[in-house]
């Protein structure tokens, strides 16, 4: 009975982690460029009471073994980099990446990555994120800029003063990774590289497998409310079933205790 208690307890802990992950997904359903997470699990060690193929009688071997599992444990959380819905904002400094790639930003001297394309112009004329982090490489917008155009390849052109000719202010370069799921979540819509993600490959949007950049659009979260609510109900029911397993074990112990008195 004690094994059933600990096994069911691991199941309850696992379902609690699923609920925590779903809650974070739903909380960020309106976060620009947010990618939903899912939890992966692994079964725990087994108590093997009989090996498969054990001889049970003269010339007779068991086709199967006899083993009892010890429960489940969380193995990892995985970010799902499925494309989120793009929304037309009509704002010149909003950009969405359609396809593979991340915007690069400089945070305290380090390069971080994001899919949030809600950009601003800082007081010193730098193109920055909504949190004030400058793009990398830096792009400067002249103070007398009348309009800004961002091409699908990331080229930023501006119309300044009374000029009728557009000038190039810079190019938004993208980064991609061999294993984007290995990126670490930094908060503030930022991701950091890690040994698991590999080093960033830098390139121009629309070339060599990089996605294109679309002006006047924002990529929204890829969280699907209906799917998350279904997963939430499933996790809740699984939690209840595991708690019932503990209750059943307790009732069996009570019965055994009454028989022994």
C-alpha cells in the first residue's frame, strides 16, 4: 500500500505542474510573440520482481516479466514555436516575423532574442523594443523623419525633412537556432541562448530559411484558449483520480487493520 501512496503522489505533483504551465500560457494569451509551453514527463524506476524469460518450470519460460512502476517525474518544459496569429495594427513600427527567426536586442551588453515586434523610437533616435532595449545591430532614426518603411528583408528606409527621396537607416537582421526549444526564458518577452540551443545564425530576412518581416503587423501569442482549457480539465481529472488512488489505498489499510484486531 505504501508504494501506491508515493506513486499516486508523484502523479498529483505532475498534474499540478501541468496546471501551473497552463496557467502561465493562459496568462500570456495576449502577449506579443509569446510561445506556449508544454510539460514532458518520464516514468520512474521499476521494481522488477521477475525477469522476462525466467524459467517457471522445466523447459517453460515466462513470456513476460513482473515489474511495478514507481510513478512519474517531469522531464522538461518545451516551448512550442508554432507561428502565432498576425494582427494588423496599422502602426509603422510594428513588425511581425512570418517564419523562422528572432529579433536581436541588446540588454546590459548582452544579446537577447525576441519575437515581439512592437518597436519604438527612443529619445536618442534608436530603434528599440517596448521595454527600451535597442535592436542589434543598432538602427538610428533621424529626428526629422516624416515616415518609416520596413521591407520584407528588414531594410529600414525613412523620408526626412522636405526630401522626396528615401534614405536607408539600417537593416533589421534576424537570428535563428538549430534548437530554438533550448532557448531560456528571460521574462520581458526575451529569450537567451544556451548550450542546448546552439549559437545563433545571423542572416537577412527572406533568405537562407529566414522568415520575412511584415510591417504594420504584430505576431500574437500562439496560445489556443480552447486547447488549454481542455488540457486544464484533463489535468484536473487526472489529479482527482490520483487522489482517489491514495484514498483507495487508505481504505484497504483500514480494512487490513480491522482484520488484524
